[in-house]
């Protein structure tokens, strides 16, 4: 089995989003590209990628320096248009043209999901239970369950309880529960078997310590 840390940030996550980073106009990470690569490889990762916020500059640099075992990824910020609730979607193995189109669609999570599905882009919903702006409700989780089939259930920056609760909820799904959600929210699921979920894990490292 090949391994990769599927949620890692570098110095290119340089747009402050939390209140603390905004207060000091500080980037969310100062980690150099080489630090990410070397630590990931030292800890047994077969492949290395970066998931900087809405940015692939670091990945382009990473792939240029280490072309044989790296790939381009990104953490896309998107929103539910009905209430502006913020969600992060990790996308993997993309190219520059796909990145540009993902950024175009990112303002609306429904349009973003459509683009991801139509182009068969590998993805994972990042830290779905993490309330980023005081808006997240269980209704949003239900909608995410219909919109996507792959979820990050191991996130090194989230409390273990949050990781477990999300995993347990996903595992509790069945066809009947999904049909009830479709009726409730009127959202077509992303697949023919949306009660079957896939899972990813990542450090969500911002400091060059937890990678891998």
C-alpha cells in the first residue's frame, strides 16, 4: 500500500483566514517546500503533495524539484450559496487548467461539485465537522453527505472526537437513510451508491512538525 499525507500546508498558504492570523496579517504557514518533502519522505511517505489554501504555487515548485513522487493538489475554499457557510474541499492530482476552473467554480459548492464529478477529479471533504465561521450546522453535514462520497476522517488538527463522530456517522449510512436525505434536501447524490463512503487522512500541518 502506497502512503501520502493528504493534507499539508506550506508557506504558500499565505492568506490569513483565522482571527489570529488576520490580527497580525500573518500567513497560516511558514514551512518551506523542501521541509515538507524531506520530512514526509523521512516518515515513510511514498508520495508527497501540498494542499495550500486556494493556491498551487507551492505544488508547482514541489513537482519541479521532485518530479518523480509528487503531484499537484489544493485545498479549495467553497460556500453553500444559501447561507454562505464555508467548506474546504481537498483536490488531488490536478493540472493548472483544472485549478483555474476550480477557482472559478469555488464560490458555489454545487457548481464545484458538478465540475469535480464531470472531470473525475480525486477529492476529499476536509474536516467536515469543523465550524470555520460560526454557521456550520448538521444540515450542512447532511448536504455534504449527498454532494460528496469521500471524507477526511483523520485530521491531525482536529480533536479526536470530531474525527470519530464524522467517521461513525458515515459508517451508519444506508440506502434508506440516503433516500430520506435526498427527499429532505432535493440534492442529487454524486454516485449510485452514496451510502458507501471513502476516507482519507492527513496531518493538516501548518508548522512543519506533524507532516507524515
